[in-house]
């Protein structure tokens, strides 16, 4: 029997190590609250189960979702399992976030409840940074072997193509893996002006895996050719004392400011004044701070780490650096290039356009679609074949009017260009068909009555970049897009007539 279809009144439980109020809260918590807020708006009942920091209330409400806090960083997993076991009959779906250590929710609910595993990034290399022997080895085993044993072929959601690769390569998980990228709140700063002096502004936790020391050491070399460069670092964390000492040791006190945490307003104004943002993290699921900067027109220089190489489009919205030793050279050349205001304006336009493709509405639709698909797979166990291929079909808008997008699957996605007012019929519509190669996609389009002549319809196997920035999910949550597409085609037909 189906339990979850994304309808009103259904009860979704979201398991996550922290919530937004936790002192160590970050991008994963923002992701959770943005999506659960939209689930609540859709009429669903949402319970967030998370750990309890000191002095935090055991029960709370955030954006309409009920927050149940229990246990500390280590015991929350046991308490959560007990809570799930007690409430399993009243749960319609679960999003189980694996922040290195998963909640293993199937142990409590079995096959009766659909579970989607959400992985922001793989933690295999990070356990040794936070734990000694044997805890680091135990953590790696739980994330790798424990995940495979407990979750089996459950649907997995990741936030970037890089994380998708890591889930397959490092963890060896066998369930279907789908990209559900971070959304992006458009940041607006009125009368924003960039700093007269070359300014680098970075936002992020001062944690070991962020490797801010690489940036500070590179800055000493950048200053040789860009003598008025300055760095503003916004955020706090356990590495702050050693970074303060390093700034003094390197003689950077006159050009580096460690701001600590800032409220959104001051933070955004400072970010908008930057010429560049930088991320030297060893691993990121996505790089939300990077795309936030891009929404303000600030390009990024990042190391070629998982996640960051997806959030930045190399030499379009920023620069991806292959090795840490090349960081200083790339920062120097980027700042020199951005001295030209026309060049900087072109970079800013591309950054805003790229960041604007990511919305929390699309992320929420994607997660709800994946929950619905997992529930359908749960009740039809013979339909659990996994294929990692996906094919993009790029078609003219007139052909898109023939497709009933609601009859596609909930794992498929739809995107389109903004119509040209002078020629709306030139608009192109793209459909991502998950689990299809080009031959299967061609056969499907034939069944839908779509012309597959290569001169008209373009088909290609999806590359990593093709998995990002989609506007809508297809299937049950798509609604009927045909009237909109028909209007675009008809307007142009009328003008031509």
C-alpha cells in the first residue's frame, strides 16, 4: 500500500544531526529547514528529529515543522531509533540524513515506510581529522559498510554530481542515486558597491577541513603583485585561535580581518563589496557560501574538491584550482583581471545567472518527488533495477506541447529558457530522463509523439553539469506545463502569420 504521494496531511520525519539553532549549524541545516518549510506549505506534517544542544528546548517549532531534540552528538542516534520505533505507525515517509554517521532508520520502520537517504558529502577522509584510533576506523566502517547493510537499495539523494561519484566510488552504495542540489535564496543588497581596493571576502566555519591556512599562506604571495589586497573572513569555529596566530606569524595583520559571525545584513553587504570569494575546503557537498556570493555577482576561486567543482563553472563563474600550490597564482591573476570594471561586470552577470538557476522550491519538489518514487519502489519490489545513466532531450517549444509531463516519472526533470519576446517559438525545453540511455530516450519520445530528427531534437547522455539547475520535477508534481508552452508557440505563430 502506498504511504507517501506528497499530499496534504501526510507525516514526514526528517532526521538530522543538528537543526538551525545549533551552535554548529551550517549548510545541511539550511537545506533541511528550507525544504521542510515548503513541505509544511504543501500541507504536510513534518517532524524534525535532531540532537539537543545545551539549553535548547526539547520541543520547538521552526517554520511550521515540529522539532524534537533528544540526546547529544553521540546518543541522538539511539534516541531517534527508539522514537521512530514508537511512532512508526504514524509516519508516512522519512528523510534520513547521513552526516558521516547515519540514523539507520530502516532498523526501526523496516520496509513499511519509504526512506530516502540524504548525503551531503562523504566523510571518509574527515574521521581522522576529528577522531583518533580506533574511533576513526569505526566511523569509516559505519559510513561505508553499515550503510550498505542497513539501507540496501534505498533511494539516495545527494546535493552534487561529485557527491554522487563519491557515494558510488568510496561507499559502494547500490541504491539509485539522484542529485537534489541546494537551492539559493536570492541575496539583495541595495546600492551595493565593490570595494575600491582588491578585496577577498570568504564566509564559512573556521573548521579544520576548510583549510583556511592555505588561503592565508597564499595571500602573502598574492600581496607581492597586488600590494593593496585585503581579506575578510566571516565565520567562527574551533580553528579561530590558530588562525589568529597564523595571521600574526605571517605579518598579515594589516590586511586580514577575522569578523567572526555576522548577522545577515552586515554579512551580505560585506560579501557584495568583494572582488572574489575563495573556498579552500578539502570536501564540500556543494558550497552554499560560494553560490551565495555568486548571487551578489562575486566570482569564486576554489580548489578542485568534491562539490566545489560543481558549484563553480570553471572560467565562467570562477576558477577551479587543481592543486593548492597553484592557489596564489590563480588568485593573483583573477584579481588583476577583475581590475577591469567591464570584465568584472561580465563575470558578475554570469555569476548571477548561474546562482539564479538554483531555488529552494525546486529542491523541495525534488525531495518530495524522490520520496514518492521510493514509496512506489517499496510496493513493487520487482521494479528496483538501478541505472546511473540519464539522457537530456532538448526540444523546441512546439514539440513540448505534445508531452504530458505529469505522465513522466517523478525522478525526471524539466527546464526551459526564458522566451524571447520577439520570437517565443525559438524557446527550447529540456527534459532529463533518469535511467535512460539515448536509445531508450528516443523510443520514449516516439511514444510521446515527439519528432526525434537530430536537426530538431537534440539528445545526449547527461554529463555531471547537466544534472544541475533544473526548474521542475516531472511526474505527479509537474502539473500541466503544456498550456504555458502552447502559449509561447502560439504567440510566435500568430506574429508570423
